[in-house]
């Protein structure tokens, strides 16, 4: 077998699996939007069968043979070439997939399914003890998985690397430490400022159809191509890239919470523009894929927060909003900006503001690291949770449902996943600052309705690059600087000093 | 390999392929309902890849080995057992799939794709000559396919059998002859009756949202389970069984043509109730599948016409309609029945009434049979078409677009498909008459809103039986009589004599 033949086989296999996977994406979209209730059981079986068939395909020993035949040949000598990138990533996927014994994969699927269902009941009943033994099992299996996957420093790294390649506990700990110090300080200053915000204006009642129209208009103005996408409604907003020309988002609307539907839409539109900007000609191979959860989250948060909560953006968009939603017509820009940028410690992560959000993530990162290291027992989680909430946010939950039971992630076995949310913020800030230097001032562009320049900049620097580089390399190449929380901290300090007159 | 092991392998393969196929069904549904325009290219590639992978699966030589190992063993000694039915049908599918050389399959796919696209242009331009060479190619390939598949009497039979197992030109010719004689006579009497109908009331304008609500109400009253289905809008109405608990229909609405949306819904609801009534425990195997197009069509036409255009039905439903659609409130039952049962020769099959519809099918059956037999040349089709239209319906098209270019079927290579429409009517009449004898008078039941009795009868006699028997055996077992056009002719004569005072 020549290197070329081996590569051809790998390419064909990758494309076929991607087409099958993309049918799974469509099925997942349908499951959360239009699936009739009676079809849920069939859908679960259908997706499980597809997952099994895809796993069989990805662990096909012929892939191992072909990889061996193409690695270290002239075909992949340029490490940035599509061939080299693909072979590198196919190797990674093959090794990861073949390292997990089938027995372990089956156990994980079974235990997390049980744990998710028990978690739901436990949350409803506000009963940590019910969930405890399941979380213990989930963690044991995740430890086993980490050992199967392999790591250099500690088991947690193996899990984290699946979501954010290259990151380790050792890279994240100093990053979170720096963030914590600044954010806790900033939060104290904001709380001490005495400035109160006008959030009630966001609690006014707005007709859902008008909200929908407004959200479509804004998403489209930012650059989300609706000819190649659509916006539907689902309980939890998500973005799904079914294939080139077909990247869909969902959001949810609440008559009395206009911010929910709107910022949900902007967030998902950010994810979707990344997917829409991936190089079409490389679809179905790693070269054409999004590189990591952290980079994906940087795109959603950049458009949701850095753009969507900025003065420049709203000086252009507020009149549009007032035309579609006349109840906003008595609102001025300053009041509106303060309303959508209110910082206030709260118990539930998904409702947190930009600043305190990262402290929620920090808390989870620290707890899951301690759990994985065996320094914290499952039964001690609620108390540790309360302690950290008090320390970082100055409040604590009176129930487990609003505390350690609030997120599904651990039940679902997603250990090492939370940090990617904050990494998303860190990367977004770095990118935004670099774009502002190169093609800014961005807010002046937004104020004239020019969002295309920023989108184009991101397209060239991030979207079209696919998985060519690791996330940190990508940020370095795009911004000229190593990723650090510096830009994020400076963004928060500048923005909130102005808003809160600090 | 024991027979049991062989059967296990075949079963597993069948289920896996069905789950994959069912993802394809979902993708086809989405393609015609919600797919963004930009995603069309990807969807076509996705479906083509799936078709190729499914073809690889179905022609896997291990299937041949397993079939050989299980056939003629004790496991399949009872021919009506699920095992025997499945093995019989898997053998049929395997033989058919392996008999067509890959080169031929590829040619057919390519030529029909071209022919469909040229047909669309030719129809628009009203230009038969443009389409002629493509139809000639399509027919040549269909003849080649027929030879590859094999037949006893003539090539046409091989094609027909794929859509309606067991049927041949020799079984259909006398059936159509009998039908033609009666229908042409009945049509003459109706036309001579001088009775004119009140169709304008159906051309009144009805708000689309009200039409939708009314169609949902009626479909649901008939027994289409909307918890296990949904109704969407598409250019051409269709039913799609994605899996147990998930059988969807579509329809189309026109403000000035209420009959189109309504009878479209009833027709598709009939198809859908068949799919919903298939035995869930046998899903993914032939035992759990619909047996043929003719039987499927019998279900749609039974609910659309035998039920949905009956006096009993409307004496219950008209008040419901009048409540939802107040513009119908000046309508009386007799006028309404005549309006929805108007018989009048027309040029376009899909707009034809119940009676003349079969004459359209007859015309196509005769032409395609002559084409396949080499008795008719492609260039002579338009003239032959006009002659037959004149002979059977007393009218003729002034354009090819309303004549020989009106249907996509031939361009799509669907030779031998048309007869299943009329077989559907024949089977529907036989079933309806039998049900009327056993649990009737059915119209009295309909008049009280009892549609469940008929649905249950069909469920037991047809739906739950899946593919256990051939279509004609199924009809014989359900009705106690051999299928013949007798019931259909008698239904038409009774119904239209009354309506038209013949």
C-alpha cells in the first residue's frame, strides 16, 4: 500500500463517516425541535445504533494500517498541509477510540444514562444523597477512562484534553487563579458602587412573534446566513452544523424575558457563523472541522457579549429594536446598556452575568479537580460548593437544586468540560482585542451597522483555519500573543468601570 | 453456522440497515419541509452516500451465506411465521440487489437524474422532442434492468413486480379491460345526466390557519395519532414512516382550493394509519413492513374517498367544518356531496375525480406496456396519448405539458408503478365492501363519528399482517374473495347513480 493509497482510504472512510454522522446531527436537531413524543424511543435506539456503527467504523483495524502507511512519509511532511493535519487528527481519534475497551464504553453509556435520570429526580427532590452513589460511579468510570486514554501529569488532563486539546490542570490552575483575584476584586467594587440598574425594563412583556422577528433581523445583520441555516425553538438553545450550507440554531422565547431569547440567539449565531465559515472544501475531514469547544465558545461569547452587549452595537440596534418592539421606545441607550450588563452574584450559572459567570466555572473546575485527585469525597461536595460560593460570590444556595445539583454535566460524565466555557471568554477577549487593534475601533464600525468586517477578520483568522493548529497556537497566530486572561480582565475592568462609574 | 446463528446475523443486519434507512427517511422528510436552501447540495450527497452504504450492506456476501444456511430448515418450516416471512423477503431483496450490476445501477441513477431535469425543462417549454432521447435511454436501461432481474412472461413483469409483487401484465390486462368498459359507460351516463354541480363553493376563499386546524381535527378524528406523527406543509404531499411512533404526513394548502388541503390530508392520513398500525415488535424486518404500493394506496384511497367523500362521513363532519369555516355555513349536505364528488373528464391525472382517475392510469399502463414491448416508439407517444384520451375521456390535450409530459414517473424510471394506483382503488373497494358486510353499515357508524371500528378492522386484517402474505393473498384473507374490480365498479355505480340521479 502506497502512502497515497492509504491516504485515499482514510479520506473515503472519513467522508463516509462524516455523512453518517451528519445524519445523526439532523436526527439530534429533530429530536429537540419537531420529533413527535411517540417517536422518542425509536430515536434513542436509532442514535444508539448509529453511534455503534460509527464506533465500529472508527476502530476498523484497516485505519490503523493505513495510518502507519502514511505517517512519516513525504505526503505529510508539511505539518500545516491538509494531509498532515488530517493524518494527525485521524491518528488521535483512532488512538482514543481504540484505547477505550468496549466494556468500559458500554458501562459509561449505561451509568451516565442512569445517573442523568437519577440526577433529574434528585434535583427535583432537592436530595443530594440520592445522586451521590451515581456520581461516585460516574467518577470511577471517568478515572478508568482517563487511565485508558493515558496522560502525563494526572488523570484529569486526559479528560480535559478531549474537549480542549493541549490543556492540562497545570495550564488552567494559574489562569483561573489570576482570573479569580481580579474578578473577586472587580465584583466587590461593583457591589460597592451603589449604582442600581434598570433591569425591570427587560422584564416588560414583549409579544413572542415580534421577538422572533427582531432576533432574526439581528442574527442576520451580524452575519448569520439564514439561506444556509434556520432558527427554531427548543427547550435548550443549541447550534448544529449538519453540513455545508446547513447550520441551524435554536433559541427559546419568554414573553417576560426578552433578554433570554435575544442573547440566546446572538450566542448561537456566533457558534453558527464559525460553522458557516469552516472551509467547505475540507468538509468531512479534520482540516474542515472546528478545533475545540473553547474556540467554539470564543465565537459565541464574542458575538453575544463583546459585540452584543456593547455600546456601539446598541447605538445601531436600539432604534431597530424600538421599531419592532414599541414598548422599548421610552428607553435610552445608557439605561438599556446598564440593564443588559447588570452584574450581580447569583446562584445559577446559566443565569449569571458576564463577570460572575467565570467564578461559577472556577468553582466547578476546582471541585472536579479535587474529586478526580481524590482530595474531595462525593459526600462533601455540597458543603465545599457552599463554601466556595460564599468565598467567590458572597452568597450561598439554600437548596442543593440551586447548588451542586444545578448542572447536568457531571451526571452526563462531562468531567473536564466546564473550563472550556471560561477558556471561551479568555480566547474571545484576546481575539476581540486583536481585531480592535487591526481593524478597529470596532464599536465605531458596529455603530454604523458594520459587523461584516469583524466577521471577515474572524473568518480568515479562525474559521477557515479549521483544526490546522491547536487552540493555543491558533490564538497565538491570530492575535500575535500567547493566550492569557490579560485581555479578558482588561475588557471587564474598562467596560464595568465605565458602566458603574468606578 | 447453525440456522439460528444465521438467522441472528440476518436479523441484526436487517435492524441496523433499517435504523440507517430510517435516518434517510428523516433526511428525506427534512429535505421537503425545513431544509435551508443552501443545504440542498449537501443533502443530495448525504443521501447518495447513505444509499451506497446501504447497497453495500444489502449485497454483503455473508447475507447470501446466511440465507443458504437458514432456508429449508425447521426454523422456517411454518411459511406464515415471522422467521419464514423474513427469510423469504430477505432472499428476495438480496437476489434483486445482487442481480443488478453496479454499472447498471450507476447508469440508471445518472440517466434518471438527467432525464428528470430535462423533463422539467421540456414540460415548461411544452417540447416533447427535447425529452424524447432521454426517455428512450431511460427505457433502454429499464429493459436492461428487467433482464437482469429476470421474469417469466415479459420484461414489464420484472419491473411491475418490484412495486406490486405477484402482478404481471397478464394479471392486469383483463382487470383494466373490465374497468375500462364499465367506467367509460358510467362516464357517458353521468355526462348525459345533465346534472350540474356546485363546485364553486369549494373555490371560496378559506383562511389557511382555519384550514390547517380543520384538517388536523379531521385527520385526528379518523384515527391518525398525532402524538406519534405530525402534519407539515410541502409542495407535494407525502407520508413518511420514520419509525414506530413517528409517522409524519404533509399536505399543501391553497386559500381558494380547500379540497386540495383537505383531501390531501385524508389521503396521507390513510397511508399514515397503515404505517402506525404495523406491528411495532417487528419493526426493521419485512414482517413489520407494508407489503406493497397497491396495498398502501388502498389505505389512503379508502380513507380519502370511500370514507372521506361519503354521505355518512359528511353528515358528521359538515357541522364541524361549518364551525371552523363559517363560509361553509350556507351549504347543505347534498350540495356539498355533489361538489366533492363531481365527475368530469380532465386532462391532468392528479386533478382527476375518483371515476376518471382510473382511466388516466389505464392510459399510462397501456402506453408503458407498448413501449416496453417495442410496439410503440418514443416519438409516437404524444399522438398515442391524444388518441387514448379521446377514446376514454372524450377530451384531448392541446399541449404536451398537459399531455404526455405531465407526470415525472417515466423520467424517474418508475415504469410499472402507475398500475399500483388503480390496484389501490380495487383493493380499497374490496376491503370497504368486506368491512361493510362485517361491521357495517359503515356510513351509519361514520354519521355518529365512529371511525375507530373501521380502523380497528383494517388494523387486524391489513396493518398488523405486515408483509406476511402477498397483496392478493392478503386481500383474499381479509375479504374472503379474490381481488377483482367487481367491488370497485359496484361502488362507483351505486354511488354515482344516486348522486347523479342516473
